[in-house]
């Protein structure tokens, strides 16, 4: 098993965490089975000043209390009455900041050889089939939760201690030149400044397979 991310990682400034999440692995354990995905797209939400944040203006509700938890806790909620969204709290306790996991690349996990984690795409020989099948699995926030089988029961889960979900180090750190920063998706209600602020991050090599974006 790769090294699990510790609290010190999650309590860094939110924008730093949102970028450094890229290429980290989410591991979801169900019995003896593991579902694994490499994070390839994130969005940052940076607290009371952020008009797109559920905590804008210091708002506190039963729904958003996990946003106020110290970095490393799951903030999950339902949208459109259908799709779960996986957010991870960041920074310090009482500071309502988080990162939305927008897309992951599903990974094959070999329990007999944990170090052999490889993207599923590596196992499909035909490039066209590989891309079309792979990126339909978890190329959006709702699909991420569906693939990892996440629901409300994970609300407030501590990723540094949980036995059923955690994050691990990636194979290598993504270089700044490999990251595209663009505006977040579906937040026009946040006004011209916050809706256009570049707080969405994705790995450049994957950008053409995800939602259209501007550099």
C-alpha cells in the first residue's frame, strides 16, 4: 500500500491542496475488495468570502457543518435529488474550506501486488475503446461517487483514520506546467468575479476528455 495522506497534508492552504490532490489515489475498501481512482480534476471552495461556497458569509447549517471540520473530513451532499458530490475539508478547524473531487481515473488494484496499481486504460489495447470506456466511468462529480459507492453515510468521515476510505500518495508529483487552472463549473449564481475565478484544476493530459474548459 502506498503512504496514506496525513492530517498535515489536508491542513495546508486550500488552493495548494486542490492542486496537490491531482495524481493522488482515492482508495475505497468494501469487504476484501478495493475500488481505486487517481484524482485528475478538482475545484476549490475557499470559505465565507467565496460566493460559490455553502459557507458564504459564514453561514452554518446542519448540511455544511463538515465544511467547518479540520482538513481531511468528507463533506458529501446530494444535488438535484440524485447525485452525491464528494468534497474534502481543507485547512484548519472552524475555517469552512473544501475541495470538490470532480473526476478520477479508475485504477486496477491487485491485492496480491498492491504496488502494481495501474490505470484501467493501460489494460485496454485499442486506444479509442480505452478512452471512450474509461472516461465515462468517473468523469464527473456524481460519477465519482457512483463508482466509489459513496452516500450520506460517509458524511464527516475522517480520511486520516477511516478503514473504508482514504487517500494515498501518487506515483509522482504533478508539475505546475502539467496543471490547467480554469473557472469552476455551474456557479454562475456566484456573480461575475467568483464565477470566473480560476479555482478548478485538472491535469493537462486529461483535459480533452473532461468537460470543456478555457485555460
